[in-house]
C-alpha cells in the first residue's frame, strides 16, 4: 500500500509541472552608467501581478520563475 501511494504522488507531481521564464537586464542611467541597487518591477499584462526585485551594485537584475506571458518592466 505504501508503494502505491508514493507512486501516485510521484505521477501527480509530473502532471502539474509548468514552464517558467526569467527576465534579466541591467539598469543604466542616461549616460549609460549602471544604477546600483535599483528597484525593478515587472507587471504581467494579463493578470496585473507585480513581481519586484533589487538590482546588484552593477545594475544587473533577475526576475525568475515567471509564467510565460508579456510583462511591462
């Protein structure tokens, strides 16, 4: 009985897997210089969900595990 439950749980996990995406970039000012620790947000155009992150000292940012869709940065 325990083996059957484990097998069913394993199969159910695979059935619900989804594709996700990542948005990466660099925040720069009008002179092309990196903006350290910039606040970045991506808004999903369909759901209006907002995802936020803080860039690095060199202006790089990553927003991971986003559902495939169009986003406004």
